[in-house]
C-alpha cells in the first residue's frame, strides 16, 4: 500500500492543474513570492528549506512537509540535517508536531526509493 508521501509525489502535479488553470494570477503571484523568498540571500537556500520544513511540521501541513523535504534534499540537505530540523520543530511546537514526524520519514523513504537507493531507509 502506498504511503501518503508516495501518493503526493505521484499525484500532486496533476491535482494542481485546475488551480493553475482557473487561478493563474494567484499561482503566478505565489510563485514569484516563493522564488524571491527561497533564493539564497543572507540565508542559504538550504537553510531556508529547512526552516520551511520546520514550519510545515509545526502547522501540521502534510503537503508542506513533503514539498520541503524534497526541496531540502534538492538543496543539498542530508537525511540527518532534515531530521535535526524536524527535531527543532518538535521542541518548539510539542506533541502535535511530534505526531507528524512519520510524514518526514515517509517523504525521505519515498524519495530515496524513487532515486533508486533501496535499503537505506531507517526508522
């Protein structure tokens, strides 16, 4: 059975098509804000992605968790850095965030498997 993360990575682009089609100005505006904010500045793109992941965990947004785990890895994060950022989110937000930690592992495992790196999943 597929995890929520695997489903997200397989279906999110298609699920977002109606939003892009019917709300192009909102998508364009948010996209511009995202690009301007997440590029390297005083903080590196990696640091910004880890912050975004922590916030996604704290507000319990599964899609945010999946998106920012993937973006963190793309920005060069290690599994250990992602898990360290997740632990900071738990320290700041407590139990409700703790219950979303499995989503981080699902994302890491789904992306690892899709990259052809089986056998490195750890829980």
